[in-house]
C-alpha cells in the first residue's frame, strides 16, 4: 500500500471513529507502512490566531419616486370585484423598487377612514389598498406631508398612517399625536457587520387653505430653521444620514421657485442635511448639487420628481405631468468615516393613461413599445422632457440597481 493511500485511509478511519457512538474507546492502527511519531503536548506550537477581517466600505442605493396621486379614474382602473388592486398599475417599476436598498415614495393623499367612500380630486380620500400595494411592491416608507394631507381631516390623516403601519412601511410629515410629530422616521440598514441609520424628515408649503387638523404638530409645514433643528437632533440621536422631503413649488412649472431655492440653500448651508427630495410640481424639475452639506462635501437636491401615478396629462394640465423621475442615490460609508451621498442619478417613468394608468419605466417601454398603448414617438418625447428638466448635473441610470443586502428595519415612530 502506498504511503498516500495509507494516509487517506487513516484520515477516513479517524473521522469514522470520531463519529461513532463509542468513539471514546476507539483506537487506530496506522499499519506498518505509515510512520507513527509520538506527539509531545508540551512542545506543540500554539495555533495561529485567526486574523480579523478587514473592514469594508458600506455601499447601498436609495430610491425615491414622484407623487402618488390616485385620482378617480386611477381608482377606476384599479377597481376589482372586492375592492381595488393597484399592483398591475405599479408593476412597470417593480425591478427598480426591488433592486433598491431603501425605497421611499411620496403619498400625497390621505386615506378614506373606515366606512367612508374613497374620493379623488379635488378632495382626496384614497382607498387603503393603494398603501397595501405600495408596501407589497417593496417601498419601505413614504413621506406624507403635502397640500392634500388635511383633505379628509384628522381621521383621513390617521387612516393613512395606520395603513402604512399595517403595510410595515415608514412615514413622516404627518402625525397622530404630538409625541409622534417630534420623531423622524428612522431606517436601519445592516451592511458589512455595521448598522447605518437613516433619518427621514418631511414638510409641505401649505394645505390648500385648510388648517392642520389637530394643531400645527399634525402636519409639518416648511420652516427651514425648524427642519435644521430636527436634522441636528436626528444626528445627535445617532443618524448617519439625514434626508428631507419637501412638498413645494409651482404646479406644472419645471423651474424651481425662489422659495424652493431659498429653503434648500438654507438646508445645505446648515451642513446637517445630506439629500433633499422634492415633490408637488407634478412635472420633473432639476437635480443639482449645492455647496455646503455635511462636512462641507455638498448636498444633492432633486427639486421635483414629477408624478409617479396619477391621471394628469395634456387633457387637464401639461404633457409633462405624464412624466416622472425615479431618483437613485449612492450612499457610501467607509470604515470609521461618516456616511455620505456620493452621487445621484435618475430614470424616467411615464403613465400610460390609455392602457389603464399603467406606470412604466420609459427606457423599458421604449425597448418594448408593443406592450403598451404609447407609440415610440410618444415615449421618446417623454424621455426628452425628463432629460431636459433634470439637467446635466445628474446622469441617467438606464438599468435598475441591485440590492446589496437585506431590507432595512423600519423603526416605529411610536412605541
């Protein structure tokens, strides 16, 4: 027998012996062809320590979408025998939502309280199924501060937050009580053996003439100084990254208003906010990188992401209301360093009104125009609208991101 074969047999016998029930009484005879060398336990070398793994950069993507605005005709497209089903309408951006590490939507409307019939424009009370289906699609949370937040009074505001809670989603911008209003929405991402904490704040310019249903605490109104204080408090409480959603601007106008620029500049100069996500104009607006930001490394702002899901279009408004933008932000945290937004990109979306209000990624729709009712020319025009509105600072992303780890933990705002 060769020495090599004898060694393999010896190793096999040793394993069998160790696994046997009577292993304590098991002995091995290596045979005459294998040399046996006594082992002196007092002189054996100690095992080498296992080296600690080298800390790695944490990298993840954050996705944000435009206004979720379920007008009456959108609800009709979603109607089924026993309620509403929005998943077929939303499915065109499934890969983008599932591929993001943290996905944040903007729920512009309250939810119809139990026993109340849903309504659309001008006073919104959306079906609760729209929240359910956003959660099932993979959105982790929504900002809820908007000019329609008080449309259904306190009960509608509370119904929206209750629906988001049931869906396992975060929310910020409105509150059911004063204690909840004082807390940002926090998301925790576990990556590379570390926890990265993201705090989300939100506020709106106004409420269409309504007052906050239970006092100022029930809906956050835009006050740059207060937002800075909230952001600073969030950082003091452990936030690695602070995001702010602002519902502001002129409807159907691409250029940001002086007020939008004034508020975002104040947030950038505070050096407390990493990223601003804008809504309300219903058309895409520029994405820019302002001086300032944490550690004076700049602050990205998407002034307006347009509509994600709505019934708006040239029949009521302007063609650009059929156009939305998905914002994709890269976040990096190097070992021992603060987290930061390193780049922001975008992808165009559009709503195919004639095809039952189906939301589609514009690039994907151009690759398969036969799957919808929009012509190639229609789709190219809508992509051009998004490109011109966003500008040259942010690059277009043509393929969905890929998640780098498990979904975030949504930290409840109330015990």
